[in-house]
C-alpha cells in the first residue's frame, strides 16, 4: 500500500481521521529537506498528487515526495527505499 492509498484510508475509513494525520514530505531547501503537512490542510487526493492548502495558496505535491504518515497513535506508513 502506497501513500495515496493510506491517505484515502485515513480519509474514508470510519476508524480513522485524515485531519489528525501529519505527513512528512521531501522539501528541498527546508531544514533537513523535510516539511510536515497537517492532514486538515489536504484539500484533495488526486491520482498522482495531493492538493494542499498553504496559506492562501493551493500547492500540488506528488505522492513520491511523501516520506512518512503519522496519526496521533502511530506511524501508519513510511518510505522504505
């Protein structure tokens, strides 16, 4: 299961809540080349990318940049490569 499938499960499965998730992405130029996105800022889960609210802008982030997905209880997905 890849990051898109995990995020969709968090969004649609009644036992989970996407808004509570934290998604760590590769973001070159940020400290440690990492940036954390809050689940509540995800506007859409498209086929090849997610659309995220950043301030007043909407930014498209490809799924291959997702490094880790956390819920308050656990890490539910992590890049292994």
